[in-house]
C-alpha cells in the first residue's frame, strides 16, 4: 500500500488565507493574539448558544440543578407553550407581533432617512452654526436614554401621542449615533461628486439619494443594525407611553410572561425560553446579513 | 461678444487664516470659442477662479458674466456650463452610460434622444464599447474620457476643466492633451482650463493667464507669455529650464550701453535702448535670458568671442536632444545661482571645465530690481 506523504514545507492554510497569513509564517505574538481573540469570541458566543439551547430544552432540563448548558432531548414544546400562553391574555400574541413589526420597520426606515438627511447637511452643506450643532450631536452620543426619560415623556405627552404607535416610533427617531456614523462616512466621499451632480443640474435631494447614499451604503447598513436592535428590543416605550394592551409591543409581552404572574411563572419557563429565541432571531439574521457593512463602518469611523 | 467676463472679481474666505484674498481684483474677457488656460503654482487662486465661474464658490466682490448675463446669483445648473474634475468625479454607482446620461435625464430629455446622444458622443471618444461598465472597471484614461463625455453630451456654452490630466501617467497625458485640443477644434466650445503644468498651458491655450498669489500676472498668447513676460514671476514660471536671472547694472560705455556686473560686461545693442530703459542707466537691474539664447564654447586659443563671460561647468544634464549646462560665473559668491545654458548634445565637457558663455544680447530682457516688472 502506498502512503501519501504530505510535504512538510508546504504552507498550511487554516482559513486564514485572506488575512495573508499562513501558520508557518505567523509570528508567535500574532498567534497568541489570535488565540486570545478566539477565546473572547467563543465566550461572547456563549449566551447566544445558551438561548438557543434553552429554547429547545424540555421542562425537566430547564429546571435541572445544577443547570446543563447544552440541550439533551430537544423539543419544540416550548414554542407550542408560548403560542398557548397568549390564550389567557386579552390581546392575542399576533397583535403584539404586529405592533412590533410595524413600529420597528417604520422607525428603522425613518431613522435611516433622517440620519442620512442630517449627515448630508453636516458633511456637504455649509450653514451658520454648523459646528456647534454637530458638537451637540456628538455630546448627545454620551447620554443614555434613561437620562432623558422624563423629558421624553413630557414631549410625547404634549404631542398627544400617548397610547399610539407613534409613541413607540418617535422617541427612537433621533439617533445621534446614526448621524455621526453616516456623516463620518460621507466625509470621505469626495466633494467633487456632489459638485459634478450639481453642475449636471441635480438638486440637493437628488444628489443625496442618487449619488451620495449609494456611496455610503455600508454606513447605512450599520445604522440599520443599530436602529433595528434599538427599536425591536425596546420595552420602555410600551411601559412608559402606552396604556392599552393593544398598543404594546412584543418585548413587553415577553417580559410580562415571566414577571408578575408568579403562579404561572414556573409553567411558562419554557415559553419564555422560546420567546427569548424568537426575540433574538431577527437581530441575528439582520446582523448576519449586514455584518460586513457594520464592520467596515466601525473600522473607518473609529467608534466601537 | 465675450462668452465669459470677469469684472473686478475678488474671493475672500471669511475666517481664513491669512488676510490675503484668494483672488484679488481679477479682470478677464474670454471670447467665444476661445481656449483659455489658467496656469500657476498650487494655491495661486486659479482653481478658485474657475469654481467661481462654475458657481461652486460664491463671489465676494465683482461680477461674472456668461453670455452677457450676470451669473453671480445663479446656481451651477442655471449657468449652462459643464465641468471636468481632476479626480474625474464619476458617479461610482452608475454605469458609464448612466454617468453620461445623468445630466440629460435631469433635463427630462426623451429616452431615445438620451441614448442617441450618449452613444454618439461615446463613439467620438472611443468609449462606446464600455458604456455598460462601472467606473471602477475601466482605466484612468477611459475614466477621463467619460468625464469629458459627460461634459460634451450636454452641449454646454462653456467647458470648465480643473487639472483634468494631472491624475494620468505621462504618456496618457500627452495623448489626452491632443485629444482635448482636437475636441475643442471640433466643437468650438469656449473652454477654461486650469493647470499647473506649463507645457499643457503652452501647447493647449489660445491665451494663457498666469496667476500668482491670487493676482493675475499676465494674460496673453503663449508666444507673448514666453517672449514678452510681464514680470520676473511669469518669466521664471514659464519655460524649462527657467529663464536665467543675472543681477547687474546698466552702464553707458564708449561704444554705447552695456550690462555689467563684477564678473563681466556685455554690450547691449543700441536698438534695445528705449526711453524706458534709458532711465535705468547707472542703476541696478536684473537681466533675464532664456537658456536657448546662450551658447558655450571651450576656452581655446582662437580669440575671445564677443559678448561673452566665463563660467565653470558645474553640472551637465543630457535630456535627449538637448544638454543643459549649469555654469557658475561668479565663484566668489555661492549665493549667485549658476546660469543654465541649453546646449547641444555635442557640448560634452567634464565638470569643472572653464567655458566661454556667449549671450544673444538681442534676446536679453531687463527687469526692475524692486517691482520685478519687465522694462524691455
């Protein structure tokens, strides 16, 4: 029998090819850094794996002590439970889902449109007070939403939006991070592009949509991820600005599954686990699709 | 009628670090069909002036007229101009066809007219086979053609070109240069062309504007600019190698007049002595002579040539058909720069050789020491 010999001197590529590395040529320091980064990546992956596993665990595994990380006997029972859990509530599960979808889609779209317009004005136009205004936006990056919750409530209340879907959308609309990211990206688009379009006879809106926006799509992708995650997972608008059950969104419903209802909370443990996965899924998909533009934007903007 | 007129145009940037205006009191009339070149070192205000004509930059003072109409407050689209940018400024997300059609679409032209026009102009520029590609998929020269195509397809009343060839390699630049000249001859559209390259300016322009520090130094045909520069700046800027400037003094001698300094005395022909220069007798001035109006010969026994001075060869540069000889005539003062003589290939001497330099005094120019203006 013939044995095939692998030539020792050959470079071994372990999927690192496009980094320009091969194991043989790798320096020790690079190898150590790669190892550490791999470990960090695995650790940050743990919660996601845990949520996925939990969603498929049968009840006895969910209450196992000490808890087990991976699922032994996967079941879809939790998802069925989750659907039935809504039977007892006055508003069907689909209403929460509908609210969430409408709110998330419209808020994300509006955030992107407003961030693009705002960033364009800061990046390509000249107007008095420009620097000061942009500084305000940069400062706004530092405030957490909790810090402005009272003023937000007052604004929403005065506008008469309490207990409407707008109350979910409007507070999310101004996204300083979105303006900042897109503006930084737009700054790299040469001015001569917009000037050429201007000479060709295009107005500002046309320049923004036809010429500039296609050039900053990676940043738009990144903002889409951020905006989507902000709105999709936000429960606060439901608790703060809405009264009737039919105006509340999915995250509120999911959290109400466990909180408050102490008697049934044990029974709903599985449903919650399933709901957790369902809440995570859209984020996961969006990020998987747009991660390239996310990374590109973060690298060029210098923000983490 | 003048196609483009600039009247006392100023550009002052508010909040600029220097108080000096970017463009100062600029006056120019550009005739219909003329190819006007703005040339100058970077930061001289040539691009700013062009951008003011385009409407991309506001005008601080004065007025600009296109087709006899004041356009100060008109937007770029209302001025009916087309501009070619240094970095081409092609829309990266649109195909070459769409790049050229963009302006036409905005003018709500019928689709069949657009496709007809774009294809016709693309054929003229030999890019018709590339029209469905994206800008990133074609070469620099081809991108430049598309940028030109985008300009000509709209049939504007003025073309503005901002250093359109500076991103191309040397060979491509020469080719595109002749192409732009050909295009201009065919279309006859008034063109304002900005460049820092004097060869481009000399070869392309019907007239040239030389600018420095935001001030127009001279406007004239290439011949005028080269042979009758208005001042030392223009004389030194145009021409490679540049004009030689030799400090000296105008003196009256027994034979007539002579230009002299510590090292030599050169007779000035009587016909050059005009009333303007006569006032400078006995005063310091700067003599200027182009390298091609001087020649060298070795110091051998057969008598001295007339109107010569001696110089030690410091550097000899062979550039194809010519040889540039750098000669130091004043070895006591290292601050006095060497003169450069455009010699022939045969003028091959070892560095350090002493040579006779003869100047064609009929081509000698004189400049005022203080103002730098040409006297004759």
